[in-house]
C-alpha cells in the first residue's frame, strides 16, 4: 500500500500528496474546474496522469471508482468524496503507470454500476412513504406511558423500523435524523394482543386523566377509584418489560444506522439507497 504524505480538505484547498508503493510521488488536486493528478511532489511540475477539466466527468469517474471500493483507506477527516475516491485508488496502486491506467479506464469499466436502478428508486419512494405516514400517525396519536395494539400502526412494525434506519443512513439533514430517531423509539410501545383500548399503568388514558384532573372533586374521587381498581396493572407491567427490552434493540439498530451514515460515502449511499 502507498503512503498518504499530506492532504488539505477545507475551504482553503482540496488536494493530497501520496507516495506509491514503488516510491512514485503523486499529487492530486480537486477543484471546481475538475481534477488533475500528476507524478509530482509539489504539483507544479511533472507528468499528468489524469486531467479532467469537466467537473461532472470528474465526479462520474470518482463515482465509478467508489463502486470498486469496499473499505476506504483514507482518513475519516477527509470528507470530499471526489478527493477520497482518487486518493484511495492511488494508495492501492504500485506505480504511476498502474494508477494512470486505472483512472483513465474507470468510466469504461463502470457500466451501469454507478447508476441508480429503477428498483432502488422505487424502494426509496416506498420507504419515504412509510416514514411519512408513520410520522404523521405519531404526531396525531402520542402515546405517553401507554401500550397500544400493534395493529394500529399504518405498516408492520419491523417494516417501519427498517425504513427509518435506511432513511437515516441517506439523510443529510441532522434535525430530520433526530426526528426519525424519536419516532422510531415509540415503536416499542406497540405490542401484540392489546385490543382497541391502550394499556396504562394507572388504568386510565392520558386524555381521560387530564379530563378528570380538570373537573370537580367528585370526579377526582372517581379517578382515584379507577386507579386503585385497575384490572390490567399486571398485564401492563409484564408488557412494559417486553417493550423496554425491545427499546434497547431499536436503539441499537438506530446507532448502527447512524454509524453507517457517517462511514458510507455519499456516492455509495446514492447507488444503494436511491
């Protein structure tokens, strides 16, 4: 493997300097005008191995290279996707000649691998619909401390969690990620064989309790009696344990989705998730 000598990936510049396995020095420069790769230590002189002055074509080449990469060798602080792809490939090459061949035939080898398939686009639209309908349901049916029947959900619970997890991976907006995570946590409060009336620790729903508390003293006595005589307390406590265990699994899946979101290159997200 080659060695990354230095790189800059910020507002002041976007470039990297690599020594290939045979010692060839490589300079990679990424700009809005395209990508230039030279056999050079400082970038001023040296033979050009790759010179693409069309930014779109350079991005397509990076996309094609990304499709060939299973695990990046570049540091996590290097975030420019084009720079990452070209730098990684340079680190894999033994010589400047090998690097030149690989870069200049990347698009020839791409085929359809860099395109989003119609099937993946369709799956993305379905996930978006699932997440949207579930989010709308939670917004209008908050279940604070309640356990509801799973049949109330607009889609199967596992299907909703899978859709949320995959949407988190490809989502760029941090606030939307947090909103999806919050909605996913509610899934633990939906269990089998509950029936039309939700289970609560006190035997009375949140809306009923609010109505009772804001009424007269006589109704407050009725509220106390309802709570004391709750016939579903044991069932609620048993299912609450099940829900709490499920919540741990949900949180683990969300954490895995967030980690994948950080690690997976944007080009690959686009390819796989639409």
